[in-house]
C-alpha cells in the first residue's frame, strides 16, 4: 500500500481515487501532519472505542480529512467509516478577515466582553429591569451577550463563511438569540400569573389557525433534534427555535391567553405557553445557550 522513493521518503498513491500521491514519512523518517493524525485516530479508538469521531475543523482542511479517512479505510481500520469532518467556514468581522501575520486578530475574550457590554446597553434602553439587583443584572447581561454570540454563529450552516456583527447579533427583534430569549422570558411572565391545569385535555374540533400552527411546530421538535444530529448541523435547531418564537409572538398578539373566550380556550393556550417555553429552553440548551426567566 505504501511505497518508498529513492530518497527514502514514504508515500501512498491515491490517484485512483481522484486524489494524488501523499507523503506520509519524510526521507529522514520524521512524520508529517497526516502521519500524526493517523496515529491519533488509532489512539482515540483505543481509548474510546468510538462508533463516530467528529473532527470540527475549518473547510481549509477538507482535502486533508478526505486523505485521512481514505488511508484508514485502505488500512481496513474498524473505525474508518465512522470518521466525519464537520467542516465549517471561517468567521470574518465587518472589517474583513482576521490575519495572524498582519496582527489583525481579535481575541475571543475581547469579543465576549464587547457582547456583554452591548447586551447591557440594549437591555437598559428597554428599561424593563429596574427591579433587578446588581448581581442579577450582571448574570442577565452575560446570558444575553453569550447567547447572542453563540446563536449568531450557529444559525448559519457550518460550511458557509460568515461575517459576525456584534450589534446585529443582539437585536431583540431580528433572527437573533436575544429575540428567542426574550420570547421565553415573556412566556414565563404569563405562566407566573397562572399555570395550566395538568389534567386538562383540549378538544381539537375548534382550533384556530395559529393554535394549530403552534401545535404542529411543537410536535416537530424531536424530528428537528434528530435532523440536526444526523446532519451535524446546529443551524437546523437555531432556525427551528427562532421560527417557534416568531410564531408564538404572532399567536400571542392575535389571541389573548388570560382573557380567552372561554375557560377551555384559556387552558389550551396556557398549555401552548408551557410547551413552547419548555421546547425553546430545551432547544437553546442543545445549542449551549441559556434562557432567562426574566429580562
């Protein structure tokens, strides 16, 4: 499978698979990146006996990962087919791509600090947290700031390159983490006034359009989780929780919960509120994002 050239270097020929010849050992016997990754894959399998090993590295390594998997398959390694490359596009700032050689690099801690500061500014502008303690405010700013950052990155298909804009990511009315978080807090505010009766069973024969839409969306949650996992694509979950939050806001604008037309309708809508808050919380948790009870 491997062959040695006249200078003593060791190679593998992958031209039949549409690739090229790949160096695996230099002429002095030292390793290259692919050699080390072959060894690492073996060590990982010894330690974890994995069914699937996901490499989360940039799309610039697409070729490297194809070569790695192909060599392991040729070696008939039992774990070779379970190796998957979660290829992601690079993140740029509005000022352009970060370049290490030019010193144009933004530290992650600086971005987090900026996000928390922007969260504080926007929250104070809304003026709904005057009864919060200083510790509660700081916790809320951290939750919103980090949530905005994570959601903005995860809402895009991993393979696509993207521009990260701190101000845009924290908009309380757009396709953002804070919008979803705010919707969750809004629902919790409703449920603090009254919770649904656990024994209540709604009738299906008089559902209004937005009530039906909410029920259908909520029913899709397990399928969305499975799809996101199978595709290794968190954006599926981000789009879903945003759509759920947006639909709930339309539903709540159109139909009163506390002053519903009948006790039956009130219980139905309280159940929809509770289920929506649970699903938003669970979906955001899968994205690594906390949702506040109040904001």
